[in-house]
C-alpha cells in the first residue's frame, strides 16, 4: 500500500471514532522523514487513546504495523509512525498549543484528503 492510501485509511479510521479537525497533509517536499502527516484532535484523553486504537486496528488489517508509537499512556499527544505516514492524535489543548499545521504548512503543500471523502 502506498503512503497516500495509508494516510487516507488512517484518516478514515479517525473519522469513524469522531476525531475532530482531521487533516491529511502532504509534507514529502518538506522533509525526508515521512510523506504525510495525519493530524486529529480528541475531546479528552480517553477519546485520544480510542483514536490511536482505531488507527492501529485499521492499519493492522492491511498488514501495516507502527514502527514506533509514543504518548499512549498519557493520552494527550499520541504519535504513530508508519514510515511514509506519521499520525498525530492530540487532546484539543495540546493541538492548539503545538499547532503542527502552522509549523508544516509552507503554502505549497496540500491537503490530501478531507473528512467525508471516500478516496483521494
């Protein structure tokens, strides 16, 4: 599965668990560490962990396992690294504070998927 398809699957899993402000951002022209960031918010720690579980379950169905996962116990900012896709799930407060969108949007990158889309 290519990185864009993985990012869309992750985003759809987040949407299925009522993740908020889901964004799939193409960053391959900005960094060598990944091709896409998937960013979403949850209302509380329990929901943020549920978002992470949903992504991990969906990706496992396709044979993809995270290379690394951080932050699960706290549930404030969970990061799952799938190589070509890095998924960030934030508590609303942390997302506003760290504002990854501001850090990684340079005006030339594009959103690769929006909620409600089946495929990009």
